[in-house]
C-alpha cells in the first residue's frame, strides 16, 4: 500500500522536527549573544571615551609613568588610550559655491548608513578592540 500525500508530509515533518528545534535553538542563542556583544561594544566605547577624557585631563598634572606606577596599568596601554581620545571638531565654514554639486564620477558612492546605525562599533571602539586582541565585527 502506498502512503498518501498527507502521510508523506507527516513523516517528513516528524523526521525534521528535531533538526528544526536545534536550528531554532541555535538561531535564538546566536541572536542573544550578538545582542550581548553589541551592548558590550557600546559599553567599551563609553569606557574608552571616559578613559581618554580622564587621561587628557591628567596632562600637566601627572605623567603617564606615574600613573602606570600608581595604578599597575602598563604605561604603553595608558599612552595608547590617551592617544585614542576623540579630536575636537572645528566648525566648518559655509561654502560660497554651489551646495548641490554632482558627485565625481570616479569617487565611490556614499555609505547608506553609518556604522553605529548598522549595530557595528565606531572607529574608536574598533581600535580599542584591536588593541586588546578582540575580534572586530564586520
């Protein structure tokens, strides 16, 4: 006796059920870990900004060598973090020429979304991750 179409579909579904459950579990776990990682990158970026700011504030008050001695943090790490501070942006003057100039045909198209909008770390966070030997998301 040949099985009906419904019986075949039921058998296939029954056979695939364990794999489907495993796939759903893995996908859920990956999503949760990716969210945790994105939050950790955001927090690391905030800490890096605060650390760079504190180190910038320390200039003229305490040397990197003294900070290293007092804190047991390697001086080369402190120097890197001090160099990671974000530069102050200068205000741009308004152009007196046309503002809607066509793009140079040889230049690449502008990016559609900034890195943070895509859930990726910004340049200082990427630099900090690389300096600490962590994997950088692409």
